[in-house]
């Protein structure tokens, strides 16, 4: 005669093959049973029929825990995406909109002064000036050698051109500063979002995947119990 044990739930005697001892169950499922039966011991027996209830509760608790954690992380990610403490500025549009007439002139002078066209015109004027005054072409001698007036003109051009170019360079420095601020805030926001995504991946690998495997294990145990009960019913029907 097969060994029998009394079920802790309904106090009915069942064959040992139709249930398990609490010690054989995982800690979480065993704790669920102890919630309803605080005095239960690890040596107590529970039949498969009543064990099914606690296995389903365990599955539901795992699913609920994963959903809760995922929702928590998703809220953090959504909040990070929605909360823009700093608006990214279109630097070119902002600077072009705030340009004054003097700033436009300084940019044009700096652009022209740094081109080959300016160098060609400048060399042509210098050579022409020296040829006209040195050789007396066309009977003109308004600035004889050593070209003192030419030196004065060159000094005046350099004195005026230098601060104008510096004004344009200051605007370039402002543009670089605004670009750096944009890059800083973009990097800061990206880093925050990446941290949340890493937390989401960690939750997936450390919690959800193990929970999924545990759920599959419980499902297999449930299917095995159902299969055993079906076989028992078929056997009894044949008898």
C-alpha cells in the first residue's frame, strides 16, 4: 500500500505521490503557504490540488513585481525626457537675429581681410604705389622714396583693421561658448537618460529574465501535476 500523508490545507489524507513536503518547495512558495498557515512546518505535506493555488499566486506575484519595477523605471525615463531644464539654442540663428550693423560690417571686413582677394589687391596697390612714385610715371611724385605717406597709410589701415577683426573674433568666441554650453547640456541629459536605460537593462537581466525562467519552471510543474491528475482520473474510470 502506498504511503499516505495528511494535507495541511483540508486535513485529508492523500498518497505521498499526489503532493509534496513543504521542504521541497522554493522559499517564496513556502512563505505564501505559511501566510495562510503560520504554524506550518517544513515537514508538513500539501496535496497538488491545493499547491496549485499557491503556485499561481507565486506566478502572479512575480509578474506583478516585474510590471511594478518596469513602470517605475519607465516613469523615470519619461520624466527625464519631458523635463528639459535647458533649451538647446540654434547658435547661428540666435547670433544672426541679434546682429547689429557694426557687427555685420566687422564680419564682412574680417571675412574680406582674410581672403586671397584682399592679399592680391593689397599687393597690387603697394606695387603700383611704389612704381608710380619711384619711377615718376605719368609725372606723379606725391610720395617720393622712402614712401613716408605709404607707411602712414599702411599704419592707419592696420590700426583700424585690427580692432575690427578683433570684434569679429569676439563674436566667434561667443559662438564657441554657446556651442560649448549646448554640448554640455546635451551630454548631461544623454548621460542621465543612459543611466536610466542601464537601470532598465539591469532590471531585465537581473530580475525579469530569472523571474521568467522561474515562472516557466512553475508552469512545467503545474502541467505535470495536471497531467498526473488526468492520468489518475483515466485510471479510475477504467476501473
